[in-house]
């Protein structure tokens, strides 16, 4: 593996949800607390940002072009070329309840799976929704506190999902034809909060450790295979990208850090990249 390197000079309050667009050879991600969608052009290194009206919680690429953005209380279809919101679909949760969307990814049939949680509480009152291409929501899990770490095995037989409040990544049996999950069991118990995740071509799960200073690569049996240490504690998410899909991009945060902690971690909130030494899987696109 190459050395870890910082990309750009942006310092996100809460960087999240990096996703590679192969068509554009560009990386998208969000700064949730700043309500930003960001785009890194691979060839030029230029970074552009767009501000949205609510918290930007997670994003995926659309088959039809543009982005799907899970904001605080709605999912929107967003055109990054113009900065225009093309369509808004309100969330199933009531805005006044303090709920918001969280981590989200697509399965390989183009369905968007997204968590919802209370923004100021770790009470287990959240959900995992499936948002289908026809814009319908289905609650797939309830009683979740901090939904995170969505990913699917290369053979589409397993889905990974974490509740960071209990520091556990779970695995489910997954029916790709019907978009259903069953037989949940613990996959990995962490010493930190498991945050965003990515899958590589060998079926190993890469997981960002919030307050863990690292990204961990897990074997399919849950064994720790490798760790990438970072100079920041709040590691939030990761994804594969680059022309050969071997670059691991890593987002971080500086949310609620003290002045002393920021002085000790001046790169908190930065975007990082490293050659992972293995090819990653491109994140599926939303089919709607």
C-alpha cells in the first residue's frame, strides 16, 4: 500500500458518504453539518461544493445521471451540473420528531437503503428503510439507534449493517430478487463506533472507525485482516475509486471536538486517500 495522503484543503465538520462516479471519474461526498455536497474531479484535483437547504446525510449516484441525496427530512434528486433540486420525496418520519436520515447505499438492483435516527439521542427509535425506484419506502428494520455501515457481499447473499450505538456490525442473509433481509447475526464487535463501509472484490468489508483512528478490513468470517491508522480520531466513511478502483477514499469529521483536540489533530475533517492494494467494488447506482 502507498502512504496515506490528504486530498484538497477542505475540513469538513462531518464528512460522510463518499461515492465514486466512474462515468465522471469523480468522487462525491457530503459535509452533513455544513449541508454541503462536494465533488472532487480526479484529473484536475478541483473540488466543487453545493449548499442544500437541509442536512446532507448520504448520497448515491443515479442511473439516470445526477445524485440522490438523503437530506434531513427528505430524499431529493439533485443535478450537480446546475445545482438544481429536481424532485423532493418527503421522509416517512415526521420532521418535528427530531428524526433525520443517516448512512445510505444502494443494493445491486438499484434500491436505496438508508437509516434514520434521532439527531440528538441514541435511543433505539430509528429505522432502516428501503427506498425503491418507484419512490416508495419500506421499513426493513426498527429499534435502531445509530444506523451505519451498509454494504453487500460480491455474491449478493449477505448484507452488512451496523448499529453504532452498540458498536456492532451485523450480517443478514439477503434476497436480492425481492430486496429482503433475514437471519441477523453479529459480524464484528468494535472498540469504537462502526461508521461507513465499503466492499472490495475479494469479499472483505472495510469499515471506518468513529473515535477509532482507523479503517479496518474484515475478512468474510469477521476476522480483522488489516488496519489503516489515521492521524484523526473521527473516521466516518470510506469508498473505493480511481481509474483502477484501488484507491480507498476516507472521510473524517471534527464535529464537537475541543480546541485542544483540534490542535492535536489539525487534519480532522480532511479527505484522505490511500492505495489499498486490492480492487474495490463500485457502489451501485440508484435505479429511479
